[in-house]
C-alpha cells in the first residue's frame, strides 16, 4: 500500500479518536524546553512509534546558542496567612511561569504583585508565560483570582531545580526507496496547551504510524523537539542531513476549528509550497507568505540552511483568543478537527510521493477512450470530471509537465488527476518518465 491507497482508506473517525486519546494522556504533563516532563511525553509517544531519544548536555554549543540548564519542578503555590493555597501548581501547571527559579519566601501583596500574571479581558483564563533565558520567577492566575487577593503576607514557594542536565528530543526515521527526505517536525515543549503544542505532537505521531507500513518513495524524518532551541540544536548536530531534505513541514495549531493555513517557505516556490497550496486551496483554506516569525520553520529557512520547509496549521499562532491560555484545552481541540488536518497532511504527502511526468503514447489527436473502456458508452453529455481529468492528462503529458502541473492548470484536484493517469497508464496510453 502506498500513500494514495492509505488516503483512500483513511478512517477519519478512528484517526481523530486515537489522536485525541493520546492528547488526553499527554495533556496533564508539565513540559518545558528541557526536563523530565518532555522525556515522559516522548516515552508515551514512543509506545506508538519507533522513536530514538537524544540527550544533548547543558552547555553544548549550537551555533549562536547554548543548551541551557535543565529545569524540573515538583510543586509551586501562593498561600495566604492561614496556609490556604490560593494559586496552586497542582491544580494547573500553567499557574507557574515556566522555567521559574526556586523560591521560598514570605512577602506582602505589593511585593508579590509584580510576579503575578493575568488576562483582564478573560477573567477566568490562566495565561501561559515563560522565562527560559532570563532567570526569574512568577505565577499565572485568573483575573478573578488576582482581584480576590487582599493586603497581607503571602507564602510563596517554587519547588524547582535549574541544574546541569540535557536537552531532549525524539526522532523517528522511516527509510524509503531513496535517501531523499521529507522532514516533519513539531514542538512539544509547552505544558497543558492542547492546540498550540499537543495537536502537532499527536498529528506527527499519527503520521508516523500511518507511514510506517507503506511503500515510500522518500525517507521520512519526524522530529519531536522543543521550540527554537530544539531545531537549532538538531540542525547543529545534523548538517550532513540537510542536503537530503527535499521537502519539509512544521506541524502546529492543527486542532482548532479554523480553516487550514499554509505558510510558504522563504522563497515561496518550493515543491512543498505548490503541493500544500493546492491542498489548502481545494479545502477552502488560506496561504500566506513567509515571515521570519513563527515556529521552527524560521530556523530551517534561515539563510545558512535555506531549507524547503513550510508550516501547515489551522488558525495561526496568536490569532485565536485561546492561544497561550488555559482555554486551549481538550474541549477546544476536537477529534474531527485533528482528523481533518491529518487528512490534509496525507494529501500533501500524496502529491510529493506521486508527482511525476508522463509521455502520451498516442499524441496525434485525442485517442479513442471508448474502445479502451475509459469513456461513457452514451455520448453527447457534458464531460464529467473523470473524463475531463483524463483529457487534461493526455493533453499535458509531453514529458515535461508533472501531474501537479496538470492539477494546477486544470483546477482539478491532484487526486483526480493522479487517478486519471493511473487509468491511462493501465490502458496503455501513457508511459512514465524515469525519475531522477
């Protein structure tokens, strides 16, 4: 079975449910760019797919960056004079600023307030805040909680460690017919955020499960990395791999109810740009030009690498109100939305795997399709898309135009064009151009 056949047999309900089940298991874990939470999460993903886990020691140089100290946390809270926990890490791991240094102190409200973060316009949402590279500490709470604090002394505890350790990332490599690669990455460094974090993780894991048993033209490298420092560290350790990467996608924010959005590569003309644009357009989504701001596509597209890696998401980061808040939860991301995104990724991979050029073996005029069982027996009716697709393939199959070229020019889907080519090939009317 190849990607096209897997796409035809795709079970959206089962796929969506399996992804959401994995998300539910991962959701409570406090992840960060380093630490045991990230390792634990990779351990769970590794039960589903073959995953090599790499540890890169603190202090390792990665171009202009240095792998930071490892952060782990056991507990954190703000308690009043009676000992009641008013802000409690055990209730939500978003309550503590990620990477907060250890603290154990008592202080008045006015001294505590600069360390508290809330969202005035969403009174019952907890914000997500980080302090990776500027050591500090803090808490996040709802505006309603903040408004309820009264003058007095508070006990403040952040039971964390920030010590020499390592940065952890996971890598799943699926060998194909060639050593040319498709790179697909996701960031797994956020705590309990379902769309901006776990949706990408569970989708990439599902892709690995689906691709594993298939016939593949390309080799696939799927990365589960912490954002920014993870991709930079991987690149610093894998420069020899970079020239083999022919296509790439960053998966993020693929579980919300918004339409698909594709962000182009730096040049905007890569094959993956054309493939993703084609899929997104046929699914009613939108395409945006490259920007050096966003997820790890900006690292892969940096001028020193200039890799053909785009980003396929639903609503882009920062453009849905729930972004980086406790409202980005398991109810916000639904199985059917995850399944729709996974199907879109499969459609893009189907194009990358199946795009090739053909030569029309009967190029002088239109060949008679009817005698080959390829045309409806009753003439005079308007050409159906199936016939139209065959006519387009025959007309454009001069050895120079690929199936994606035909799909783009005709306005028909790549799937329809590829199916037409398969029928014409079986009917002896096409010959494939050898692939380099």
